[in-house]
C-alpha cells in the first residue's frame, strides 16, 4: 500500500543518534556511525524523528511499501528496562574508588591559578573510573553528588577544565557520536534512580553531533522521573565558552 515513511540521507547524517532516541517504534538504529531505517514496516509515518535531526537528513516520502507493523507501536516504552550492565573487563584499572583531594599548602607566591605553571595545578578528579561505560550506578561516590556529564573532547579543548568544571563534582564522560547514546541515557537514568543526585552540569562541544549528550541527559531525567537542577555549557572548538 502507499503510505508515508521516512527516508534518511546518509551522506548528510552525522550519526548523533537523536532520531533513534525519538522513535518509539525502534525503526532507526545507528549502524557504522550512520542512522539507518531498520525496516519500513517499523516506521509509523508520523515523523516524530524529523525535528530532532540537526542537519535535516531525514525526510518524509510517500511510497508503496509494507503496512506498519502495529506490534511495534511504542515498543521502546514497553521494553523491560534493565539496569545497564557495566563493562566487565576484569581490569584492575576499572575498580571503583574515590580520590581524596587535599588542599595544597599556602605559598608566598601571589600568582593566579591561570598564571601558574601546569605542574602546580592540582587534579580535581574525585573518583575513578570516569567513562560512562565503566561506572557502576551503585558506586558509593554517586550518593548526594553533583554530577558533571562531559563530552570527551571538552577537556581537551578547554584549558581550565579541572578548576572550572570537575572540581567538587563526580565526573562522567562519553562521546555522543561514537558511543551508544541510548546506552548512555539508560546508564544516567540508572544512576538517578539508585542515588540522590543534587545537580547535573552537562558540558558539550559546539559541533552538532555533540548535542546527543544533552538529549541523553534530559531524557534520562524523564525516564528516571527525577528532575534535578540542571545546567548546560557549550565550548567552541577554539576553547572558548559560547
């Protein structure tokens, strides 16, 4: 029969995964870094994914195709959401631990922190590991924590990342383009469900594909039914704040 289905222009797709997150029928998946329509019978033709695409790579077309598979309606909402598994690699380097930070002794120098040599700048990291894929939602350092959720590239682009963002926060990092953004969303939701989280700060790059980390955190709060004080910071590729 002739009906509306989506069509994805792979040459324009940046693989951010926002469309896949918006489709409750599970018709779109990110495969090899590009959004793919899994099956035309999974697409209901309503176009909820269209406004999510930041590069206008998705369009609605009318064509002869299979009927919509009604068993797929809202299938993502019906799925039994299990606690996302933490990557089990058996590596001692992934063991969870809190990192104690001691205030450095005062010195006679009066130079500001920006003027100090890099060797004098202390690390502000409060826990290990930091990769979203590796942390456990039950780790004790999450309780009553202020969360920093940062895109991987931000710490490389912004000079004073430790002082301005990591300090006094539990840090989580991931890449919304290369990682499974759906997994990141579920992991953050699990952390919110298992712990009392005081606030979330999200730091992203200005590039369009980085918007996926914003969507993952926002949707995670909705999934967990836990809305906490929330802020976003965007960093330009030249290292400046937007």
